[in-house]
């Protein structure tokens, strides 16, 4: 998952790849890591997006695609859900802090 989160991967595809039922894989993953597989994938993607927001001037649509989201509106919704800020708000707030540290 860490190597492929930027691709458009989904739980059923991951389960199929390893020969498991999607519900079973999701259940085992949640019991083992205390987070759903979908949440884990979204966390990986948003973490990569945060780095790109601070270190590039790429547009949101480009960042969304590069971290595995086909829909930039869904990317914005997931980002806000996980970070409490929109990607633009995050860039505006933390970019200044990032610059001031250097």
C-alpha cells in the first residue's frame, strides 16, 4: 500500500491481489491496526499531499492526481476531514511557518 497509494487503488483490488475477500481483509486490517484500510490509504495520500503543498507551487488538481485522487473535490473533502483545513488553507498557514523556519 505504501508503494502504490498514489495509484487509484481500492480495497477490493488489494484483496483480490492477495486472494482475500474484501470484507475479510478490511476486518483483519482494522483489528490489527485500529484503522480501516480506506482510512489508511487516505492518510497516506493526504500526508503526501501536505508535503507537496508546502514544497511545490502545483495546483490542487495536479496534487490530487499525483497522490491518487481522480476527483479534486473529493481530495479537498478528504483533506479537510483529516486535517481540519482545506488544502489552500493548509498551504497558506503552514507555508509561512515553513519559510520562517529556514
